[in-house]
């Protein structure tokens, strides 16, 4: 509510300030030439009117929870000690009463009173925040309006603000990444207080015992069966995607006429737009049974849900990825290289095999690594089609399980989030993150090296 | 406008009789008759006819976009590799029509080699750059033969002394001038009769340019060379015959000395004296 109000206020202030800046600087322009155009004066004033307001809003967003907690702490009777479950539930009840959400059971008189008090306190606080923001905005507007002059370098000031906003945006992305990594690491460390890292990283049995009575670790948490499943499915996917993707890229760049390419390329890229869950159905309903029937036909048992099914369908999913990346990379090979080879009397396919592909190879390897990191992180297809059997074996016709599938099962059950059965998801997630990070860095290094070659 | 109608193939040949003794007896190896080139709807070459004499250097000059490079690319059918490009008219080499259906374009390009504007060595070793052509055409059967061919090609291109101790290094690591001579050596290795050069010195510094020009001078004794150049001084230095192109038409073709000293066409004179182009 407060946020909406402040946003509306900010918009109004911004409009007024801009208008003021433009008209006032126009008036000033009569005397001497302006350093910056009136629009910049307008933008300059608009920024001074809204930035303080938004700053207040930001502080409110960050601190309102803390202020509320502080008020609640002052209302809860002293016999309920902070840090206990009783305390947490009392605080939650107060919050729900204040917001009108309602609570289960009888409301004690002190609770009703405290809840009402909390609601009143927060309303007053909100209104004063809005008032403070408005005051600061108007003050900014008035003070800076007085400072408008023909020599004011409004254009340069606006430039500085734009630069700051851009820096801020990139910091948001970086902070988010750091936040994710930190939360993964802390939960993983918690998991390792239950299960030793050696057992986790080198254990060959995955059989977490589910206990409803305690948070103790029971069963075994060896990740090697999951790693084997992940690697096997990714390898099968690459075996499918690499030849098909690369060859279609070669055909598209070297042989197809522009008209045909304009039709075929978007069609291939449609594959990339299909949601992975749909690939999952396709694997489960079509590919799995078909493979199984084919297995029976040649007298070879293939499970409908198996590493093979998941791998093949994942490979199909990755084809457009490989083909469009390779397409770009092959296109970057200078035409002079191709002409040089053709000019010596090489045929098109000789030129592709002996000059273009070798020249594009580092880039293609980078594309492959990126594709592998996608395959490893892919979830929905394997959830549906791999069979979820976390057993260490190397037969692709049998069901397997992967990191991603196990993370899904660990977090979607009704186990307590503090139990090792759930916490293992974070350890698996971190391992997955490190693997894909390595692959991506490897790919980036290779791709960068390749770029230097032609520039 | 151009006084020579582009429909008359004889327009260009009229000038030849003034040739001095050196090329008077030379048999014409390459002849183009009424060649036209279209890029899509746009016509780039308008009915060009000329006879290129054997074992000599013929220079194509003219302002940018006049079609000289496009015309050069007709002789080894490199225009085939450009989408939407159509070539009309007739080009014969040793009396054989290079557009006849039975002609193997791959073999044609081995006989009519090409050196490009920017040095374009493959990202392979110097040795493999030279051996590339002979290998794909099956000209060499053993390692020893390949070694010998690489050595002789590099020697002909005047590069052997500079690179003989580092044949396994990448060709892209050489200097610009060395790279261009490597490309010439690579072309020589497939045993061509004709070498087409498309502004071979435009990306080189003056010293490298003069080395390549000396090389062209030597190669003239064995090969028929056609060179496209932006530099009139270069055309004057290296060629025996010069053709001046303007807006896709052959304006004047004759002995280099005559073109530069005593041009017959006003446009040629204007270009040579720097008034157009």
C-alpha cells in the first residue's frame, strides 16, 4: 500500500518537476544561451525531486520488518522467552491479527489489544514515511529549481545519474549471484554436520532413510550413482545433439539458399522454444514406449523409462542450441578463408572439412561445453523419463537418477527443511553449480581465445 | 559517355596492333568475348571482350566499383560462389570454354590459381598451407614428394630462405608480406598455368609491396598473370598490358606503355592524370 502510494507520489513529483525545469530554463534562455537543452534541465529537476523519495522508500522496504519486530517484542509478555517456538508463534499470531488475516483458536485480550496497537503503529509509520518522502521530494524540487541557471551543466549531471543507475543494475545482478551462492554454501555446510563430505562425494550408495521422528541422518548419501546417471544422460544427449546440430549448422551456413535458410532456421529454433515439460511428455508417452518396443523387436530389453530415453529426448532438445551457436561461429570464419580454399580448387565439402571446421573448432568446442552444462542442469525431461532409480550402474537401458531429479524429490516431499533428507538438495545443488560453472568458464575461455584469432 | 559501344567485341581489340615486338608473336591463351556479369538485378560488367597474352602480366586498373575484380573472378569462376551472381558471354582458356557443362570447376581452379586482396593463409602450419592444394588434387603421393613440392613452391615465391627452419609454425604468424607470398606459393603448388591476383599488395607496406612486385616480375616467365590493382604506378611497374575499366565497361586495353604515355580514350587519360576515380 505504502509502496503504491509512494510510487504514485514519485510519478506526480517527477512530472511536475520536469515541467518546472523545462519552463523555467526556457524563461532563463531569454537572457543568455543555455549550457544544456531545457529537456535536460527538466530531467535534472525530476531526478532531484524523485531520487530522495525513492531513497526513503528503499530504506522503508529494508527496515519496516525490523521495526515491526521491535514493536512486537515490546508487546509480548516477558514470560514468553525470545528464541523459543512459543515466542515465534505468538509473534506470528500478532502479525496476523494486525493484518486482519485471522488466527486459529481464541484470541486472548492482550493479543487483541497488542494486535490493534501494532496495526495503528504501522499505519502511522507508513503515513509519516509517505509524508517524509513527499517533503524531501518537494524540498529537492524547490531547492534545485532555485539553482537553475543558464550555466548549469544539467546535461552532465543527468549523464552521471544515468551512469550510476547502470552501475546499480549490474551490482544487483552480482549481488543476486553472491546471495544464491552464499545460501547454497551455508545450507551445504549444515548438511555436512549430519553427513561427512567423504561419504557424500565418494559414497556409491544413495539410500537416504526417511525418519519422521528425528532429524538425525539415517541411510546413506553417496552422490556417485547420481553423478553417473547425470553423466550418462548428458553423454547420450550430446551423442544425439552434436552430429545433428553441427551438420545442420554446416548445411545452413554453406549449402542452403537464403530462401530455404529463412524457412529452415526458424523451424529449428522452434525446438528451443518448446517447454522442457512438453519434451518430458514426449519422452514418456512416445519415445520411451517406442524404444521399449524396438528393444523387444531386436530381443534386447530396454526400459521405457531409462537413461537412453531421457538422453535421446534431451539430445533433441539441445539440437537447436548447438546448431544456432555453431551457425554463428561458422559464419564468423572469414569469407577469405573459404575463398582461399575454393580458389585452390577444393570442393565445398573439402573446404568445410579441412578449413572451415578446423578454423571454427575452438568456438564449436565452447558451444559444446555450454550445451553440456545445459544438459547437466536439465530437470523436467529426466524427472519424467529417466525412471528415478539412484543405483550405480552403467547400462543406459536401465532407469537411473540424476542430481536434478534428486533435488526435486528431496524438496517436494513433506520432510522438514532442516532435516538432512532435505538439506542434501543444497549439497547436490552446489555440486551441480560448481560443475556447470567450470564448464561455462572453460567454454568462455575457449571462445575468447578463438575470437582473438581473427581480430 | 563512352564512345565504344559495349556490344562491339572488337572495341577492345582495335588497340592491340600497336604492340611492340616482345608480345607480337605471343599466342593468346585467354580470351573473353562479350562477358556480362549480373549481381541479382544489378549489372556489374557490360559486354567485355579481351585477349590476354601468354606468359605476361596484364593489369586491370580503374576506379573503385568499376568491376575489375568482378571480371577477374570470371576467369576461375569464383563468381559461382557468390549467391545471385550470373555470368554471361564466353571465356576460353587454350580454346576451351570454361563454362561448358563437362568442365570440372575444381580442376579449372587448380589451373587458374588466385591470390586475394588480403593475405588469407589457413590457420595451419606453413607446410600444410602449401601442401593443402597438392593433397586435395592428389598431385603428391609420398611424404618425400610433398616435401619437394613445398620446397620448390616456397623457393619460387622467394620465401624459402625466410621460413625453411619453421615450416611447422602457423602461417598466420608470418608478417603481412610473408603471408601474401605464402599465399602465392600455395597457389603455385597446385601447378597452375594462370595466376589471378586481386589487389595483392593493397594490405602490404611499401617494402613488402616491392618484394611482391619483384616476385610477380619473375613469375611472368612461367605463368600468365592477371593483376587487379588500385595503384597506377604498380600497373606501370609490373605489367606489359593494361586494361582500364570504368563503370563495368572496358574503356581501353593496350600496351602498358601506350596506355600511360599516350592513352587513346579521354576517360583513360582523365583517370591516369587523377581527374576521375
